[in-house]
């Protein structure tokens, strides 16, 4: 599963199955779009106006934080891991494996 958040559009997307063609989309509830494959399986979902619709229940009990902020942090953490691995490969090429 992959989670993406766009600050520009304030949209939170959860991709459940990568590289699967979406055949049909529907707005199950206002602001929640569900995408299905050819067999009717859920592929992804998109939440519009995410910053006001989605909060992390665990944080909500404490009165602060949001799922959207968590999604941003997680996405950035994954990007950092990817780039750290690429940097390590390049350094190994330059200096030899450590």
C-alpha cells in the first residue's frame, strides 16, 4: 500500500494495488472516490479536502496531529530511504564497498 498527499489539491490517495488499471471510479460518499479494477476489486481510494476530513484517531484523543501530516512524514521517510540506498551504491562505486 502506498499513501500520497498533495498539499496543492489537499487530496489524500491510498493505492492498495500498484500497476493495476482502474476501470471504474465512483464517489461512494461525498469527497471519497473509490477506484475499481475490471473484476470489481478495490484498487485505490482518494479523499478530497483531506486536511479537514481525515484525522488520526490516536492523535485526535490527544487533541492534536492529523493523518495527513503523518502521511507526509511517511512519504518523505520512504523517499529518504530510497535516496540513502542510491547514495550508498554510488559511494561504493567510487570508494569500493566498505
